[in-house]
C-alpha cells in the first residue's frame, strides 16, 4: 500500500486530498477546490466610492514623499491590487501531475471534496468509479451549481473570455505586486500556476454527476470484485463520511475531519472502523484551530501543544457533549448578537455557508425572534436555497438521532419549513429577484453566500451596510485577515468571526486510537509532533508528509482463500508416509475474486487424461536397497554399484538393471535419474520410486 | 450446517406473516403479523413453537419487520410487551415511523368500535417502538459478530423491504411482500445478485399474470367518475397508508385534469397526517415522484379535505377514503351501512380482502344482503368495483426474482395453497430449484453453504494470476487452463489449512525435494552429411512439431528444449546414459536427453521421433 498526501487542505472548505495505491488500484480521496484563493480577485461592485477612497491615498503617497516610493513594495495592500478579471479557480496542484486516466476509484468524503471533481471528469481519459454518499452528491451538486450561478455575475461584468491562458497572471508577475498576492497565485514554491483553472459549466457538473455512484451509509459496494468499500458517517456535516476499505490484503480505514456528537448530521460512526490493519488519519482541523486566535469574538481553546495519552480509554470521553454544547453556545451567541443589532436598528449579514450550521442557525434564529417581540424578517438569498432547504427535510436517514425522533413523531426534521410557511423566513434565488424588492425591509437578517466575500449576494449586501456601525457581519473563520475584507474597507460594521468545530480535537486522538485499535496508523507529520504516542505500544505509527509517498508494508496474514465444500470433497487427499498429521491434496477448479475474497470454485471440470494423475513433485530420500527390493517385487532385477561418482561426490549409488531390458538408476540425495530406452521399464521403475517417496 | 425455516404464520395462507429462520445457530424472526380474519387465539403466530419456556431473548437473535401492514407487524407489541421479547428489532425508517400509526389505528378500531378486549394498549405500542432500530436501504448491519443483515427496496408499500441475512457463509433472503413493477408512487423491487442458500418469497398472486395496470387504473377512475357524475357517493375503504395515497394521487391528478369539483374526503385526521410522513420520506418513493419533488411535493393533495361524521348524510356526490380497509370494522363499515342501500353509490375495494371480512364477501359473488358482525343485515344495492391493481408481484415477478437470484432453495409463504402448489411445480420444473410450501408450524431444513478457508501463499496467488494454457488435440483442439492445479492444499492437524505452490510443499513439510527424472542418450541416424549442428536441430524440431501436438520447442545452438525435456548433442565417446549401442558404421549423432517425471509421456514421444532418424 502506498499513500501520497497531495494536499493537506486548509480547514472545512478545503479538505485534504490523497492518492492511495491499494491492491494495485489507484484511489483518489477527495477533489476539493481552494476557494479561499479567489480572494485575490476583485468582487463585482457597482459602487465607485470604494475606488475613490483608495486613489487619494495612493496619490498622496506619491506626491508628498518621494522617498517613500521605495517602500511601495511593502506598502499596504489596496483594493486596486486585486485582480479585476473573471476569476479562475485554484485546484489541488499535485493532482495535475497524475494521469487522470490511471485513477481507478475516486472517493468523495463530503460536499467540499466534490467541488473540484468536474475538472477531473472533464478529462477525456477519465474512467474511474466515483463513490460518495447520496447526501454528499445532492448537496455537493447544489453547491457546484450555486458556484456556477454566482460566477455568472463575473461573466456578465467582464464579458466572455475564452483565452486558454489567463492574462491576469502575467500582470501579477511584476515586481511591484505585493508578496501576499503572489504567494496565493504562485504558491510557496512558486509553481502553483498550473493549478489555476477556468470554472466548469453546468454541463460539466451534470456529466460529472452522471458518473457518480451514490451510496448510503454502511452500504457495501464492491469494486472489481476485489475491494469492498463502505462509507461511514463522520459527523462533520450531512452526508459526510469516512471510508472503510476491505481487500484481500487486509483492511484500511480513512478518517477525515470527524465530529463525535453532531447536532444535525449523524454522529461519527467510529465503531465501524474498529480493528483495521491500517488507519489513515487525515483530520488536519486541529492544526488550524490552534493557530488562529484573531480579533474574532469566538476563538477555540488553545490546544496544549503536547498531549500525553490518557490511560482511561473509555468511549464516554469521546462522546461527551462538551464540544457540541460549546458549538450550541456559539450559535446562540450569534443569534443574540443578531438580535441585539436588530434591536438597535441594524441588519445582520451571515455569510456562513456550512449547511449544518445554516440549518441550525435558521431554526434558532427564528425561534428566538418569535419568542422576542422583534419583527425582523429573515431572508435566505441563494440560487439553490429553496431546493436545498426542501431537500434537508426529506433526508431523516442522514440526520442525528434527535432529528430522527422528529420523524417518528411526524414533525419535519428542521423547523424552517414552518417559518417559511408563516412568511417569517423568505427564500430568494438572487438579490435581484423581483419579490425581494417588494418584501424588503430593514433591519433584517440575511443568510447569503459566499463565505469568501467575492461571490454571490453577500458582496452587494456588504457593500450596502459596510458603513453602518449598527449592522453586523457574521463571517467564517479567517476571512477578516489579509485580503478578505480588503475591497470593503473602511468598514464600520461590527464583525463577528466564528470558528466552528470541524474535526477531532487533538486531545481525543489517543483515546480514539485506543478504541479503534488499528495495527498501523498513518498520521500527518504535524500531528505527530504534537502528540506523544509513546504510550501506545501496540500500535505502530508512521508519519506522512504532503507531497511525499509513504510505502506501508503489508501486515495482514497471507490472504485467505475460500474453498467450496463440494470442491473440497472432490479433492484427492494423500496421506504422507513420513508425517501422519499432515494431509495434502492438489487443487482443482478455478480461482475467483469475489466480494473481496479469493474463492476456489469448481470450474469447468478438466477431463484429466484418463485420470492417471501422477505426482509431479517428490520429497524425501530413496535408499538404494529398498528400491532394489521394490523393483524385485515387480519383476525387475538389478544390482547395486556403490558410488563411483566421477566427481568423487558422496552417496551416489547406481543400480544396474539387466532384466527385462538394460538400464540404470542413479540415486543421490538430490534426486533419482532413470536411464533406459525402454518406456515400460522406465514407468515401472518410476512407480517403484513413487512408492518409496512422498509426492504430490 | 443447515438452515431451518420454521413457519409460524402465513404458511399456505395469507395473514399473520411470521417466519423464524435458524442459520448456523442464529435465529431470526422475519415479520410478526396478526391475522385480520381471525378473532380467537389463531390471530397471533404460535410463539410457543419458538421457545417453550418463553425465554424469547435467548431464543431469537433479532426480529426484522419488512413493512407496516398489520399482517406483518400486528403481533409485535404483543410479542414484546406481553410475551416479553427484549432483543433487537429492525425496521426501515418509514416502517418505524408509520407502524405505530397503523397499530394505533387498528387498536382503536378493535377496541372503541367493535368493543373487543384490548390486545395491547397505546403504551404497549409506544414501548415496543422504542426498541426498534431504524435501518436504511442497503445499509449493512452487523447485528452481532456473526449475523449480518441488509435491507433492499421491495416497493410494496412505503418503506417495504426485502431482507438479506447472512451468518458465516450461509445467506438467505426473506422478501416480505414485494412488487416487481413501478406503481404510481413507489418503485419496483430492487435487489443485488446474491449468493443464497434459501429464498423465502411471498406468493399472493402465485398463478396470476397481470398486464399493464394503466387500463385498470382507467377503469377505476371511470367508475368513480361515473358514480359522482350521477350524484352518487363513492366509498373507498382502505388502510390509512399505502393504497390510500396511491389512489388519492391518481384521483387528485384526474380531478385536476378533468376539472372536477366534487370533494374528496379522508375519513380521519390520521390519513392527512400520514401524508405528512409521505412528504418527509419522499426518498423512499419512485424515481418519478422524487424528480417531481423539487418543484411540487406530490403528496400535497390539492382537492383533499377532512371528513366529518355529519357529512355521511349530506346530499350531493363525494369520494371518501375511509379506514379500515377490507370493511372489517370501524368507520368504513359504518359508512358502508348507510351508503350501501343506494344504487347510486359505489364501493371501490382496493387490494386484497382477507377471508371473513365484509370486503371479502362483497368481492366473492354479488350478495344482495350482507351480515355485519353484530348480526345486523344490510341491503347491498350499490355498485361494487374491485380495484384490480395490487402492490403485490404477480407470478411472473416471482419467477423473475427467483431466476435472478438463483437460490439453492425456495420456500413459498403468504399465498393460497392451490396456486402455491402450481407455482412450486413451476419453480421446480422450470428453474430446477427445490421448492417448499410449508404449512403453519412446519419446519423446512435445507443445507447451507460453508467454505473451507485456507491461507494462500503469495507464490500460489502469483502463479494463478498468470495464464497457463495447455493445448491438446487428441480429437479436436482443446485448450485448458489449470493454473490452480499448481496449488496444493496442506492441512496439518489443529492448524489452519494452507495453500502453497507445488514448489513450496517440501518446504512446508520440512522435507528435501527429491527430483525424479529420466535420462537417455538417444542415437539419431543422420542421412545427409550435414556438419552443421544448427541444421540438425532445426530438422529435428520440425519433425517433432509434426508428431507431438502443441509442443513449444526452444532451439539453441546445440540443444533443444520442450517443457522439461532437454536434449543436447552429446560429443562424449562414452556416455553413461547410452544404452545398447549397436555400433553400426552409419553416421550416428547422439542426443543426450533428460526430462522430469512430470513430462514422462512427452519425453518418450520425443525420443520415439528421434529414433526414427532423419
């Protein structure tokens, strides 16, 4: 088995991407898009004010202080630095170094891991089987369609551009371009250029989704008769999963970002991953959360850099609800902030697009508004909002237990349905929807994509409210720094930056591993540095690095072969003279690969020529005297001549046969040679030798 | 190893489905139904056959309910709450959601309206349902270490499943009720090609073969339309879930198209609420419905209203869906009592009516009066329409499924004995599969698959992955590939069996190889004076090729090789391998040959060719 980590990703929206070589099959795990990279592009803003505010500062810089010109390279980034062109999208770079036609299987763990897949399936040679859960397929498809429809705005603004090479990259290669921008475009090592792609079209999405085989949780699918692949809930979001792969050479589990107790999706189903030979730990979330502690109001607890294994390996500690309660508190905090600003007459713009969070927020927000006296409408503006929200109420199988209880009592899974009916929540496909104008009312609470603040209705709304100190902007983690808010500065809005739990906390990893008991664990190098695995003696830990191939030796026993009973009964068994507790038989039939198992079944029965199956291999030794006796019994007389070996070798005996025809038999430790020109005598002698030796 | 299939209910009859199957020591109860036509103790399956002591928790590994019909789930609260079974129970999500409604509806009908003793209480139902584990289609569930179950789409009603169960190497499928064709709102049954020891199939329509259902749908719509057009009232007695939704979809659609304004009523709030479940469980409906769902949920009926008791005597036409089906009791029977005497009215009976119910009486023959349960008689002058499309598969469907799965054995349940016997003969003769039709209380035992497991060496697997064709043409060319014959199964007492390549056997046995070979220095008389060794070899090999079929000859400078046979030009004056040399003066060249015992015959064939000179 070989693992190559193509990208360790970056947070919830950019999951890691791996290439796995298993049983000779090449498996790609996830195919994400680095959507944070589109921050280098300028959003479509109809407002001139922002640009005007930039130029004076630039000019003054030039005019007033010529000395400062030198420092222009290190100057503050301005809006004008952003690329004002139709955006391209950044994919996983090393993936382009692999021939798409050699990929056998693609496993998609969550909707974010699907966003880059149309780029791969566009390739005419692409022929891999794609597996993902039904919910991932549906939600992922909607996300891609939304992305395309939001991108269409750029098309309208910049006009069609069909050049195969983006002109904007050339401009960025200049010296005076800020380093930050360059880093995003060209990457750390400066060779990321090839990973930029023009966005796919709706047709590409459709043809991509046609190639998908959607599965349920815990459904076993068999690839090529060899690998049995199973998706198990990871708890990260609706439909997100980890993978369990069983093959003839052992079992493998892939653990991506997972959440033990979720308030909307099915919980992390770690019981199903127990006792595999190899576990690939691909949860990088703990690395991100420890770094970011920005001006955001909510920040995660700083992880202890060195966590030793706790001896208590009870599963309860994994399933404690502390984390999930904390998540609920965050959501409630957002609600209260929104209510506060609404109270003060300000609107709230929520750009979070994690579907689970949005669903919970919608429900919480509506409930809290209803219980208060505030009459504030909630708008959800997205081209796919209606379909997505309708869909989430028809998938009780994919939701957590509390939501399933609702099914039993006949309530819809998520409360938004009722509020939509009561006209408390309004859904609009776009900001220019005619109905939006008629029902528009401020203050309001708006859910609008995209979290990158470059696409979708959030751009216009942010533009509208950015000067209003009463209004509130709710952002995903890490957007406010760097380029994120650049086009909207100066900004007077209150900003609430939220980071949500999006993986396994590092403290829980040792406990998880001691519950799962894999034989080998592959962990990212960075995780290994932070955790003391020394206490886990039974488990061997291997490190993997981004863009390096790690070879893992096979640890399972020899593969098992199953033999059908009717075939086994047809085998002709031989008892051995020398060893009584052994039985051996030559095999028959055909060897098949079925359900990940080698199976020996009775095939087209070969008519063995008149059934005289003759042993083909012998072992043991032939004593010349006993051979003489045996020959005598069948009427062949011979005389023994002790070693006259020309080479002077030891124990070479020669038996001369005179009757019925002449010949000789050379007997040595290694073997016996029958030398005669008489066919009958030869086979008789052979029989005699066969009678003395064991063979098969 | 064997599989025992004990039929507790629905053996040679329809009603109280309950089959207990023992696979390699694991006991699974499939369905736990109630007989709608019985009032006495026969209503429930005879659970004492499973365990005399009543210790059901140890007797049964798990219960699996295929769908929410009373004859499949009806006895469950009784079994768990009264008999005391506490083990796991599995149902699909819709079945788990809808079964309590069905059970409660039935309980109310029986107790409130017919005045019977309570069989189980509302609390029983609630407690019972708490023990149920919901499963999704195709989800592979490990009930315990050995027992694995999986549900497949059965299409009979919302959430109906077929169940695959596997213990060790033995596997069975219990179909429950299923439908092999797509209907108005549900898809057709869908199952993987599995290796099965036993298939337990329903056989409601064991001899009927049905054509397209569209003409019959049209008949139904026209019958209802004609009735309401004439000012009559149409009564459709049905259970709360399933048929009601399908027929209502049909009518709602028709009303829309024909612009009919006659009201359609649902008898109780229950069915309206049932529609709520249908809306949520849309992923369990047919592809067609799912696709429409994006824009409009097809279970949002536009013309449907709630029915009020006072409307029974209201003038004017209407259509009423009333529970329960089969006119066995309750509200539908009450309405029937009032509406049956008028010739304007219509009673449309969907689906199957169990013997003993009023529905059954109406369907069999044309009675003018009908006895109700409490002794009152009702004149029947209304029209009776039998809705002749059913969510059960027909005989062709059963045969198709059986053929597709090709199990080693078939057991038929849930049908009427005469037609089941005909189907049994058909399966035995046409498909050559042993088929059983056990009666209630009987057990069928069949053999189960077991595999012998052995660890295979890499060398064996490697040799198996490359082709090893052998050609022989005794009478006609035959190609064989016996690559597995290189493998040897080695069994040592009290150890796991091993499969090794034949070259590895001695190593496994800790023995030394002993090669038995043959050798002969063969004289070849050469006619022409050719000094060239290569020419000689070439001539020889051509000749050998003519006589020895399928020989692959490798020639080299002074030797030729066929399989393990190797002949080398022997230049020695006195070779030990030489025999009886008639020292004739003719030009003789010697070929020193040796070959292994494996190629015994081949070697002699070649020698014989050589002896014939050139």
